[in-house]
């Protein structure tokens, strides 16, 4: 039984019984943090509002919120950079990040047609909790992927108050995955997709840093999926009606659903001190992690990545003031020592995608459209000899 869209289901903790990708025997490179989540990066908080219901419109959607420095320091800037693999998507606030190298607002991920509502909700939340920041200007970061196969995407289900609730729910600790938040109605590699997260520890000299990834997986065709090099997508016996049925032709005669169409938004966080250009360099490594899971990138996919550093707090501020600093200094990892952070991004991205697939559950959405999860028994069988 699904709830109506009005009562938002907010969750901040993963059920203890929910298996993750490595629990099924999948081997991964690198050393994860204690939670194997973006919240392993100190100060990072995430919250979710999940909206499911069958009346008055079928809802399979939601909002995911990320606070890089937590709710109490939501307006304190971070060094940040953006990279794009394929641009058939949206990430608001991108121009200012590219111009200034700073992120000075919360981040949210939702469905393609809810960007405006979520943007407004972040504005309202910031005006309530951080009025001094809101009194100047704000450019919230809102990313999107398309959930219109399962969700009534034009029904205006997501409203500003849902973004506010996701921010209110943000916390550290373990995170839910799969059919939660903005990932509720998403599909990945012809299976049910959604929200995934992972982390890695990176050692550079005598210092240890954490890299965390949270992503909304809605990309890839069934034939592409590889798990630790094994073609589990092609070998799977799970039904794949999103790619094989004529549902899209019924809605838009003469059209067909293109395998691989969709999008992925990836947020990378680290406590390593970085310059904005170094954050962008981390974001450019995300596609290497995605490629490990098989995708070749689709023309109909919006693949946009944001990386930020929580180090150097108090720097990179942009204030309208004649009394602020004239010169700022930032510490940063030497360019010649940055490779362990690149490896951490690639490894965490790969695992976050597979965590999203493993955590997802079979879902029936609007007009009876069905999306089936990656069968756990197929994964266990593939890696039973490891």
C-alpha cells in the first residue's frame, strides 16, 4: 500500500537489514570509510523526502538534500568545481561555481520537472535559518534526473515544502539508498535505480583524507551493465519493460524509448584541502568510475558532476563589504600528490552506482509501468567463487 503524495516520508537512516553491494560478494578496490557513505566526510549532512502515492496522481519521486558543512554553516562557502560528460540535464548555480570556484548554498537532487519548486524551497529554508545569507543573494544548486516512466512527472507533486523538509531531515550517519529521495522513481541499466553512496580513504604522505560520493543513478542500458567486469546486464533474467515494451510509442506515437537514455547527478565531497581547479579535476574523474559499471554515455543522458572541499573554512567568501579581506590564502594538496584522491573518486563512484542498484526494490508506477531490481541471487551467484 502506497501513501498519498501529501505525507512526505523522510528517512535519514538505512535499515540495518538492507544489503549493500559488497555484502553480495562484489569485490571493490580501495578502503571505505566507517559508513561507506558521503557522510564519512566530517560535517557533511544529507536528508531525504520520499513521495509515493496513487491518488490524485501516481507519485514515485522525492528530494535529496546535501549540506556540505551541515545545517549550522549552510552559507559558509566551499571550494568547488563542476564537470560534464553529457549535457542533456540541469544543475542550477553552475555558472557561479565556474566563475568563482565557490559553492555557498545547499545542494538538492530531484526530478527533471521539479527543479523550480526545489530551488524555491531552498531559498525559503535559507531565509528562515540563515537570514543574513539570504539577505544578499543565493544561488542554490539543484540537479535533476527524469523519473517520468514511473512518476507522474507533470503533476507538480514535488513542492517547495518538500525541499525544506529534506533539508530539515539532513544529518550525518548512515544513509538510505535505492528508492529514496530524488532517486525514488529512477531507473539504471534497465533495472530499478535510485540513490547510492560510498566513500574512500586516501593517504597522501602522513595525511589521511576522506572522499565521499552520493549519486542519483538513472542512466545506462541493460546490455551495458558490468559488475566487477562481469556482464550481469546481458545475463540477467529480470524483466526489462522500460526498454522492451512499446510504452513510449503509446504516449508519443512514432517514438521509442532509447536504451541508455536518462541521467546521473554525482556529488563528490572531500575534506582534503583543494583549489577550485582541483575540485574540478576530481569531478572529471567521476566518468571513469561510471565507466567501470559499463556505461558508454548516451546522447539522451544528462551526466553532471560537482565536487567540493570542506577544508579552508572561512576562505573563498564573496561579500559586498569594504572591510573584508583584500588577500586570501588557501592551503591545498600539491598537484603532484593528488592521484590518491583521483583513485578514491573513481572507486567510490563505481561502488555508489552498485549500491543504488542493490538497494533498489521492484516498483510499479503510473499506468502500470514496472521497473525490476537487480536480482541479488544473480549477483551472489556471479561472485560465489571469490
